C-alpha cells in the first residue's frame, strides 16, 4: 500500500498557549475532538491528554458512525501536540499527526502534518477534514471571551 503525507498551516491571531488550549480541549469548539450531541448527531469521547494517554472519538449521524482513535506521543503546552491517528480512511494503520504552535507576527502560526496514511481517494480526503478543523480552530479562538 502506497502511503502519503500532508501539511497544512494557518495563522491565528492569539498566543500559542491560547490556541493550544482550544486545540487540546475536547469540550471546546475548534478542537479536533469536539462534537456536540444534538438531535441529529451523537458523539462519544474518551480522552486522556498525556503522553501515552489514549483518545477515542465516535460521531454518529444518519445511521453512520465515524470513529477516530489514537495515542498521544508528545504534548508541550503552546508548542506541540503529536498523536497517532487511526480511522476508516487510514485502513486501520496508525498514522501520525503533529500540530505545532509557533509565535509569529503577533499571533500563532499553526502547522499540521499528517504522515503515513494511504494514498487513495479516502486517505487524501483527510486533507479536507483537517482544513475544516483548522478553520474551526481559528473561528473558536476568535470567538473566545477574554
């Protein structure tokens, strides 16, 4: 199976610590683990944000479920979150997601690298999902109350 990688970035007008705190909080809109329970969508999260801590995130809607899980490998507030990532699109393979937070131009330059996922249509779809998450992160940080 051929594997591929992706890299995305986004400038966010807040400190690296503020952006990191939104990213790593499963209850904060804007992070990759946030999904509210609604009339049309149900989610379940198991989340242990520490090195070697596990996460499991399931979202169910319209008779389908999307499951993502993995293990945190590096956490440094305001600097980096690295974790494994397993989902249907990775075909059960552990891929690696590294998100860095760098102070730049009065805000934070967020860089997300996702490595080692299948180079097929479903795998390449990870790009759209991560772009959406980075947009949600920027919106959530912009809407935070001081």
